[in-house]
C-alpha cells in the first residue's frame, strides 16, 4: 500500500502514479498550480504563499529584487476579483488589470 495525501476533494495514491517527482505527478493529473506567472524578463522571479479564509483566499506574492517586476500573475480562484494590498503603504485597491478570462483562474 503506497503513501497517500488528501487535497480538498481528491485523494492521490502515489503508488499508482508513474511520475518520479511531484511536479511530474501534478502535470500527469492535470492539476492547475495555485499560482503561476509569466514574466517579461528571464531574471525576474516571484515567490508566493497561499492561505484560505472562510470568505476568500489570500496570496502573498513577493519579488526577490528591489526593482519593480512586470509579470502577469495567475491565481487558482474562481468567481472572485483580486484586491491588491500594498505592504509598504497599507493601501488596498482593486486590481485594474484583472480580466478573469481563464476558467478557474484569475489574472492580474
């Protein structure tokens, strides 16, 4: 009997997967990542943490350089518009660039 991990409403039986790594298993199962981004420069990088609340999701997205980053971010959220919280000023605003065009994904 292989190890199992439960995620929301699905159970993954690792013994039945042919993937050698977790990213390969996620790809084989056709699971969407929690967060992804497309960047304009190859040296730009973003990290994230995802938390859930009873009334929504929180994604903390962080850049590794002091310069600005130009990226299109994708969040695995359905039916909600992103709100930007600026850690440096405390300002909160709706994202001006959200289009929600992908099923189950919000882009901002």
